[in-house]
C-alpha cells in the first residue's frame, strides 16, 4: 500500500476549496475549477500537517471541461519535501467493478471548532460508463449520506454533499496507480457516484506532460487492472549513489540510440494484433534502459492516436495470474527483462494474447542476452508462433571507439552530478564543479566496452574526488565478491570494472552497494542496472 495520508491535500482559495494529491516533492494534482488561472495563488495543507503553505498554479485545464484538472507548485520555503513516486494508470479491460478509492476533504465531514477532516471513499469503476465522452464514473460502495443526517444548514441545500472533494485522486490497484481526478458529484445519482477525469486525458496535453517532466514525474500509463503483475522497484527516501545506475531511474539522459528507438516505435505502430521484438545483446549495453525509454515515449499518443498502457512483468508471476491479460481491450506493451529465463511465462502469454486481426494490439518486448535454447523451447511449445510474430534486433556496443567512450563518460559525469545531491552520500559536495574538474581517464581497454562500465567509472570518479587519497598498499588487492573496491591499487591505477557476473559488495568509503548480480543467477529484481 502507498503511504497515502501525507499526500492528501486540501486546496483553498478566497472563493473555494477542494482536494488534491502530491505527485512530486513540490507538485500537487487538483481540479481546474478549484483553483484560479495559471499564476494564481492557493493555500495547501496536508492530512498530516495542517499548516497552510503557499502554492502557485502552473498548469490548468478547462474548469468543468474535459480536462478539469490543474497542477499546483508548492512555493513555500517551509514546505517539507518528501520523496514520492507517482504511478499513473488507465483501465485496459471492459470488466466492471474494478476497485478504486478516493481520499479528500469533503465539506460533509467538516465540523466547527475541529481540525479539517478527511474522508476515504471506496467504490468501483466500470469502463463502459461515460465511455464516449472520455469520463469514468466511480460508484460508491457505501450508501450515500443525506443532508438531514449530517445537519446541513438550510441555505446549503443547493450544494453537493461532496463539495470540497473535487480534485481528489482516484486510485486503483490497492491505491498503487492514479487513474483519474474527481470532477463532480454526478447528477441524478443521489450522490452515489462521482464523475472522474481519466489520467489518459490529461496525458494528452503537452503542457501537462511538460510540467511532469520538469518535476521528474513518470508519464507512463500502467494497466490498472494488472498492477498485481507489475514489477515496481521500491522507492527510497534517499537512494544510494550506486542506485543511480539503475535503468528505471533514467538518470543519464537517453542519447545515441535513435535508430534503434525508431525501429522499436515503428514496430509498436505496425498493424497486427500480436507482435514480439527480441532485443538482444551482452549485459551492460543498455537493453533495459531502451525498454524504459520506449515505455516513456509510448505515454504520448502514437501516430494512430492510440494511448498505450505498459507493463513490466514481474518475474515471479504465476501462469495462472497472467490470465486476466486475455481480457485487455486497450493497446498494451508487455516487457519481459531476462526473458530467456522466463519461458513458462512467455509460452502462457503467447497463448493468452494470440487474438484475431482487428483486436486491440499487444506488443511483447523481450530483453535477452543471447538467442539459444530458450528460443527453441518456446517455439516448440507454441507451434513456432513466437518465430512467426517476432522481429530480432541486435544491440551493438554503443561506444566502440575511445573518443566515443570519453564522450559517454563526460555525459554521464554531468548527469550523475546533477542527481547526486539527492543521494545518500557521505557529505555535501559541489558535484557540478567536481565533474567539471575531472579529466577523462584512459578508456581504451576492452573492459570499458559497455555503457554500464563507463557510467560506473564516472560515478566512482565523482565519489572518489570528495575523499582524501588513501595510503598505498602493497601488494594491491581487489575483492570483487564479498569485499571492497579500493579507490586505487598499489600502482596508483584504478582496477578494471567487474565483468557482467562479478559483484563488488561496496565502495570502501561511501557505503555504496554496487548493483551487480550474483555470478550464479540473474539479478533478482531484473532491473539492476542499465543492462
């Protein structure tokens, strides 16, 4: 479950009040009709901190319109920033009664002389309700309250019982994915249903996506009914420096693989109900990073105006748990990292997703190191269906020449320096200046042939630059497994990076756990690094 209470906000202006949801350390999602125009000021309170903080509207849809939502940046210097992760969702089946919930500050529960109070409403959503006008309807599970029961004053008889709830986030999947924003108390439903602006409608707006990008908020839409199948890296309040190399964090901006990305984008846009792409290459070349870049780009409508949902399938999902994928009716990208170790899942997915022409498209992105026995096993089990629907794409080394490696090193230095202030480092440092002062090392050796090895070297050099040089030791020792990675060897040169299956346990001074997999098996999280 998501730690919800600190993210629930009350938005007040001189003329109105509503609810909101913190989606980034200083960014709140709310309703457009709750706040003034862009640039207008509001007050923000959370459910766990009743002090008012100032904020400004930085994006606003159309009040009471199809995109009735807004984004507020909390500008108050006293606001406590918290590391939050926001996952967006969309409904991808037509199955009714998907569970959902809303937290907010409806006027209904407010009492004179008491602190402003919250209400948590639970219900279900059916995708077919208000489908044509791109709305969701949340049917409340509890019997709706009435004015007499809650002592509403006579002059307030014309107001909605749920006034003050507008702008609250509707979340599905045990509260893990944000699917929409409360817009109105639906007419002619006796206060038993709320009208919701879907998240996918908001994501259609370039201005909305621009603000999300500026605040580091994911734009990926996940399938709300399939959250139990998703691999989701656990967020950290302050990540370790080594975790900055994890592919899903996208710390180093994507660059240099545009031809490969064009191929993947065209593959997704092709006709056909079911298609697969095998992306293969050695560890550390950036396969997982490419997968995350593709999912990010698919957050925008494609050339056919289709809105894709994307799912990184967890490796321990049982074949029985996969069955609901068969019911999807929205474009869906499924990503299997280390797919060569997941043949049972892959066989079942092919059985479930083999659908007639004209059906909603499903794309399978299979990230593997090599083609081999697994390929034959899956084709034998599926009557060679995988071979019939699959394209194969080799991922070559990104930086074969020393000059390109030096350029990659310099790029990684600056992007990692930008992210290190938020990481768990031994102490503060001027990382940007440190990056500028570092000179490129000799990267001509074959051990620096992967993107990951160059990025790892850049990170280590940044961390080393903040430390006093240790005394030389003789003879030099480097313990890649179960030991430490010294700053320098006895000869004053850095040891080469570990091979794909070697794992240094920590940096000797910064306490950084290097995310290398065990030599005996693939990484448990399937998303350890940029491989």
